């Protein structure tokens, strides 16, 4: 049960990172979080969105493993 709680916490962190990188990168919270200027954020927005997508897939995989629970395919994931 402790492992599942930790997995869920890490999944939530990856979801937050995804939101920051994909949707808030150019907003004030994103600029403050990553210490970027508006010009830097504008020029690197595509790269940040790619990083956000990666974090989204990591979160999806973690949630998928939680949903499967102890089913035989869960060990493979």
C-alpha cells in the first residue's frame, strides 16, 4: 500500500510538471518557476511542450500500473 501511495504521488508530480511545461510555460507562474524571461520562454516553448508530453506519458504509465493492481500484466508494466 505504501508503494501505491508513493507511485500515485510521483504520478501527480509528473502531471503538475506536464501542466507547467505545456500550458503555463509562458505565463507568470511558469516564468517564475523556471527562472526564464518572456523572450526565453517564447523561443523554447516547443521544447517545453515536448518535455511536458514526456511527463504526461510517464504519469499515464504510472496510473496505468496502479489501475492494473496485481493483475498478471501489471508486472510487465
